[in-house]
C-alpha cells in the first residue's frame, strides 16, 4: 500500500498516481482520497465523460457493514491497464463525513493489498480538513510528492519532519520529485528534507497532461511520425523519458513497500504473542 501526498502547491499528485497505477505490473487499485473535492480524475483524465459516486457510496457501504464487498464492485477500470479507480469526493463539504470513513477503509485496503492487488492512495494535500490520515499512517510507504524549487522545498520541510517522526515499524517515508534539477538536484532536496528519494519524474508537461487532463498522446517523432502508423504515438509515449521515469519510480516504490511489509509482519507477530520484536 503506497500513499502519495503533497505539502503545498500542486506538484501533480493525482496525475502521478494515475500514471503509476496505469503501468503497475500487477492489478492495482487507485483510491482518490483527496478531501478537497471536485475529483481531478473525472474532470481531468476522463474529461467529464464518466459519472461515478466513488468514496461517497463507500460511506453508505460502511454504514451498512458491507465496505469490503462494495469496494471492488464500485471500482472503475482504467481501459488498457490492470488498474481500477475509486473516484474521490465531489465537494469539500463532504470532507467531514469522509473523515469517519478513512480508518475502516485503511483496514480494508491493507487486507486487499496483502491478498489480491496493490493499492495506491492519492491523499492530496496534507493538513486539510478531513485529510485521510489513517491512509497515510497505515501505508507501507508514504510518498511526499514535491517539485524542486526553493518555494516547494521550503513548504515541504515541516511535513517531511512530521512524517519521518510519525513513521513506525514497517512504514517508511520517501520523496518523489517532479522535475529534478529545476533547479535543485535530487541529492540536494533529499539532504534539505532529510528524506530519501525514491524516484524523479521527468519534467514533461505535454505527456503528464495525458493523465492530468486526458490529452491525446503527443505525436511520434522522427521516422515513426513519418510513417503515420496508428501505434507510432503509443510506442513513442511508452519509450519517452517521462514514461520511463514513471516506471522506474514505480519499481522503486514497490521494492520499498515489499520490504516494509515484511518488516511490519516481523514486528506485528511478536507483539501479538507478547514477545519483544526481533531487530
């Protein structure tokens, strides 16, 4: 279970979460848990062509005692991928009601991640009313998505410290940088925030807009563009530096999550039996 969040600004948490889920090597559920409302996925990637009640119906399912059963039934598939999505809230006024959903949902998602498929959570901006704190606390990896300007790094500093302090056994914090080198390098940002970098997403607004705004794939370049083959744009996109950076970040996060999941299991077992955890 991997949870993405931002400290300030709009570094592209939702677009990055969808891009990661779309190329995940096994079935993956993306949960849009941003409490700010106005689902960025419905308005962005699906360009208003889909309708889905999402997490609001999960509140009703929880009250009826059928949250686990309703979760996968309600998930909306992302065509051409192994990913599916639970759409977020439509209004900030729903934040208070959703706050009571996050704790039971976290338990259901952890069980799902341990059995059938991986889970990516888009927790949006940290510190908002109704923030999905349990989905952050109970993740295997909490990922702070951040750009690399001085303003963004300064805005992320206090949250990086708080997340690190709160991380317990089987829970790690990582940075996912958008546009490393604009202007600060991954190493410089990592040292400033005291958090290791899991990956860097290449700065490429045109390709990121495929996920954030549902834009068509950019046309192929070079010989692929000259041939005019229908698959040329798809092949060019898959081979792009942007998509390669997404895939590399996903592999790194999966590796960290698998390790922390094992650590969590080693820590929980002795606790349950009343013994001290092994180092």
